C-alpha cells in the first residue's frame, strides 16, 4: 500500500472519530436538562391538596346549592390564597346560598372574591339577573307548598279571590295562575336553608317570598296582592317541552342559527329562567263543586206589579220570579226558576 492511500485511511478514521465525539457530546448535553426538568416537575405533579371547584358553569347571579361545587385534587404549587382549600375547620356547606358575582366556568376553582354571602353589601343586587327586579309578597301557607320552597327554586303564582256580583247569591270563587316560572331569591328574608345535625334540610312554614321578576310582572304582583290571597306552586326542575315549544312559537325564545351546541345550551338556559305572565289558567267554584257558581252573579231582575217587593228574585242567572202567592224554587243545573204553588213548570 502506497503512502497516499494510507494518508486517506487515517484521515477518514480521524473524521469519523471526531463526528462520533461531537454526537456524544451533543446528546449528553441535552440529556442533563431533561433529567433535571423531570426531577423538578416530579414533586409538582403530586396532587396533595384539594380545592373547591365548580361542577358546572355558574353565570352571574347563580345561587349556589350542594350540586354546584365539589372538592378536587389540585397541585399545591398552583393553589392561591383566595381558593377554598379542604382543611380542618372549613365546611363547604357554609357556601350554600351564596351568590356568584363573576362568571365561573365548569372545573374552575371558586374564589372568595367571586362569591357574595348573605348579609354582605349588595347581596340581593348580585343575585338579580340584569334587567330584573326583586319583589317580596306574603303567601298563604295553608294553601301552598310554601314550607318546601327554597331559594333557587322556580314557582308559579296562584291568585285566589271572591268575585262579587249584582245579585243576592254568593260571590264567585276562583283561583287563577297569574305568573309562571318565577325564581325564588329568599324566603322569609332568608337566602339560605337550615339543616339539622344529620345534614338534612329543615322544612319550615314561611309567610314571605322574595322572587325575581321583570318590571312589568312586579307591577302585576303588586296589584294582585290587593285582589286576594297569593299561593306558590313549586315547579319541577325539568318542565314540559310543550312550554318551550310555545315560547319559541311566540317569539319569546329565539332559536340560534346553525348547529352551535353552546348557543343551543344558552337558549335552553334562558328559556328555563324566563318568567312569564298573561297566559293564565283558572278554575271556578263550579269546576270543583256542582253547588258553586261558574260565572259572576247577575243583577236582580226588576219586578213590577202587586206583591213585587215581597216576592223578590233569586239572583241566579236565568232565574224568574212570580209576583204573588207562595212559590217553589226549581233548579236545573245553573238555571233556577220559581214556580207558583199549584202551577205547572
């Protein structure tokens, strides 16, 4: 082998050794930071602290209940001082009845600044949805489920009244559902519910209810208080889909364009919390008992001739009267007729 070939072989071996050394140095240098980063992140990954997080999206004005939050493991290095940390002396039930002041997304930790507690300044204003008003009115405990109504529930409002007429008969008894889907803010000026030693809700009779209503509905409730007795009827958490269809047909609820799930959820949430008035249902005394009226008593018919003052009229719609002699009153349904004794009907 000549010297030229020997020189080329030595040079190639030297370059190969130099490349191998460079590659080894490069990989060794990059491995050290990775190892150190892994060592540094190891303790941070340990979830040794539990904080209170929202189980669902909580808009502004939401009244918290037991299903609104839960404890969840959280990295200790990421725990802030405003979080509610699970530790001795802290009871999560104390947050029930508080109101959300800023929007909280699902899974986000609850902070002390995002909630308003009962008794704090501006609590009721924070509980109100923008554009709504708070209205307080007395309710009849004996005629409603007032003892089982709690803050955050939705109710219907029933007005019971006696409508007098111009006749001498009894007044018309009628009950009418005048408002629907009203959100309860407080009962007897309390925004929280009492629980016993076993954690069960204590049911108490209440006499006052504070609800959230539009300005127009607030005016109607003020008038309804002067007409008769108000009773509350508890609504289910998931009501009939027929009311949603009716609201969409009336234009009260706007259906979003496209197929955006978030927009549809927002529409459903708005429909569930929207109070309504004007589309009333009612029941009269005759719907309950055949001996009660179905319409307002009419005015007495004017009588003339001898004995008119003595005979009088019955005051029932469709009733007739005789002017002289003894009579027998015959009732056929709602029609009442006075027949002279010895006469024919």
